[in-house]
C-alpha cells in the first residue's frame, strides 16, 4: 500500500511547483484545490509517459523504472521551484479579500446539503469500487487487460500484446490508464486491484475538486459547491468512474483544458504559461483515449481564434510554439505509439470515401443520432439537464469572460462526436450509439457543468442583491467586471 | 422564490446521491461479475495459467450455452491468462484451451485435426496440443 501511494503521490508532488508557476497570480481563491487537482492530472499523466518511455528505452538502458523516473521528476520539480524562487513569488499567492456575502440561514442550509451530497456520493463511489475490484466489462476486457500485458510481459516483450489477433481489446487505444496501472504494479511488485481502483478514485474526485474549485474561484464558493454536488449526484458519472473506464480520466483532462482556457481569457499576465498548461492537458487527453485527439484539435482551434483576435498572427505563432513545447513530451509518446506500436484504429480503418459519402447523404442517420443524443441529454443523471435548464432560467444568467470559448469548445467536441457516429463503420448505427453515447456524455459532463455554473447567477447574488461592492468574479486577477443579465 | 432555488437544487442533488449510496450499500458479490472473475482468477484457470507460456497463441473453445455468456467466458479467460493470447473459436492453433461448463462433455476435433491432452485442469477445463494433418 505504501509503495502504491508513493508511486502515485511522487509525480503529483513533483508537479506542484510547475502548476504554481503556471497559475502564478491568476487564481487567488481555492488555489490549493485547483493546484492539487491540476498537479494530480499533470503528475499522473506524465508518470504514464515516463513509464512508456522507459519501456521504449529499456532495450538500450537496462535501468530500473525508479532509476529512470526519479531524475526526471526531480529535475522538473527543481526547475520550477527555482523559477518560482527566482521570480520572488510565493509558491501560492496570498489570498486577497473575498466578498462572500453572508446571507445567513439559507446559505448555511445550501452548504450543508452540498456537503452531505458530496459525502454520500463519495461514500457510494468507494463502496461501488470495493464491490468491483476488476471494474466493469471494458476495464477487464480493455484497460486492465492491457495493463496486465504490459506488466506480465515485462519491458522485453511488452509490444507483443498489441496484436491484431485480439482486435476487441482495441490495441490502438492510448496508454495513460493502462500505463499508470502497470507502472503502479511495477512498484508494488504484485497486481493489486487497489492500483486501478485508486487511479479511478483520484480522477473521479479530482474532476469534482477541479470543478468545485474553479467555479468557486471564478464565481463564488457556494456556486462551486453546488457544481461539485451536481456532478457527484450523477449516478452515470460515478458508475463509469468506478467501472475503471478511461472516460472519467478523459473528462478530467477535458475539464482541465476548458478551465485553463477560461483562466487564460481572464488573465492579464503570464498568459503563455496557461496556454502551455492547457496544451499539456490537451495532449494528455489524447494520451488517454482516441476522443482526446478531438479535444486537442478543438482546443487548438478555439485558442488560435482567441489569440488571432487578441494579438494577430504573431500571437498565434507564439502561442503555437508554447503549446508545442509544453505538449512535446506527451506528443512524442503518442506519435511513437500510434505509428510504431499500435495497429490502425478500427473506426478509421473501416472508412472508405464511397462509404462516407453514402453515410453523410443518409438523412435517417442524422435523425437517429440526434434522437439518441437528445434522449441521452434528457435522461442523463436522473433528468439533471431539465432540472438545470429550469434552474438557469429562474436564476438568470450573467455574462462571464471566457465562457464563450468554453461553450464553443464543448459544442465543437459534440460536433466531432456527431461526425464520428455519422461515419461509423458499424453496420448497426443504433447499436454503436447505444454502446457509446452515455460514455461520450460523461466525458463532457464536468466541462458542461463548469460552463453552466459559470454563467448562471450565484445564490449569493440572488439572496443578497448586489450593492455595488467588488464583484466576486474579480478574485481572478485581471478579470473585467462581469455584466449582469439576470 | 429565487431564495429557495439553490436550496432546492442542493436537495435534489442530495436525494440523488442518497439513492446512489443506498444502491451501493446493497451491492452483492455478483456485482459486475466480480464473483465469476474471482473464481476464474483463483481456481478455475490456475492450472492452465501455470502451464501456458507468455505470448503463447492459444485457440479457445467453449460449449455454447447462451450466446451472451459464450463471449463473456472468453473475455474473462483472456483477462486471467494474459499475456498468453487466446484466439476465440480457433481449433487449429498449436495449443487449444477448452473451457466447458459441463465437465463431462468432451471436445470433438474437426476432421484432420488431432488433440493430445496436455493438462486436465478440472471442472471442464482442458489444455490440448494440436496436430494438423497435412
């Protein structure tokens, strides 16, 4: 157990200075929660990459995993600690005056209900994890099976598992989750099911922490609590998390990218660091699941348009350079894996120009996909979409900087999923939709909640009318005044 | 009215998470087929596991009770026996693993194929070496 905790905690701790350096001065409330969750995503993602690099380099180096990884993480931690010290900035900026409006009993009741929801959701999640140590079907048929191949075959024969003879294991799927699990087993010395369970728990709780922390920092603490509570009230999200699927780690990366995109729009300095960090998370999304490649493409598109508007071509080139530099370690792994190790993806391999033209010109496919998406949107999370729509309409909206970009990115991701379904090689599109749509929605659920709670008016604003004091949102450095449209 | 909206949302979230917790408390040992995987891991395939070499390509055959159950046994067997690679419904590989629910049933090799018993693992599981007539 100690080895497992150290194996997972080490990279996370070493990523903390880098995250503090990137967020320096941008967030002055809930820093600890935002830094912790982003460091968790970065540290675990990079640990998966170093494990893959170790597998690749083992033939030549013949060193142990620890001897290979330790200097890498130590150097990362040292460089960014030095950068923080040299910039004479504290590891975390001191909290400034916040203006939570004390609204008495009503607010306390909301806080109480939120706290109990989080406690119940977390307890239910832990119990479900305990009851299914091997996860659900895709976990033992794909993700944990791949981890077993990587661990049991050892560094000499790890490539043999990526064979087209067992195509149902999807050997082209990226390795963030199986790599992390196999890496943990290398450190523990046995194939404890605690490793995949702990990884599932970290990403599920990390998503809720980042969502609550980011909304809390950008709007108000009570709004952040509500956002996290709504996420933890979703049985789909918790079930897919406890099933040890890669969809929740991907959801966590997508949320991180969108949070950083919004922070970058709001920041008045050090924007390049936020762009670099967002690029790293976008590449980690691509290293988690093939859908993450779409996340990387959509982020690049939205960020490029934002940079072009703000600073012209020069800013775009600089932004692309920073993004490429920050994501290079992950992209190297991804490109090597996709070109040298994995067989081609079944969705792509099954495509032909004639088939695509036929599928795209078939109106029935559009209707079927739209119907399934609408059905999923309505039924997901015990009808939470309808509840949230009513809640938003009654509470009112508030224009919020950066939210346009986040909504555009989510819409682009949905459009990408739509296109993938439209051109699906599955002979039975309905079966493909039934198999995949719920998980695709889970991937976007935390990001969708983030965008929603960013624009909907907060309970603080409703319970105590604005009296002209400093706006809550200004606890993000450089944030322009929000415009009330409620 | 707006005063109560946030509280209503929080209470709805609380109700949903309470229902989730109640369900989680009642989960049995068969949840997500955990009991079956544990049985395969701990008992059913142990002998086969010890005999197979890593990266051995092994044909996998099973008796066909229910269509859904059939593939399920294959997936669980592959999970347990990795890094050996099980090729489903292939009786011509140099080695074949037979996983029958009925321990009294015997495999009938296709014409021109001869099976030599390598290991009787018990409970309907056998490992055969395969020879194909040329």
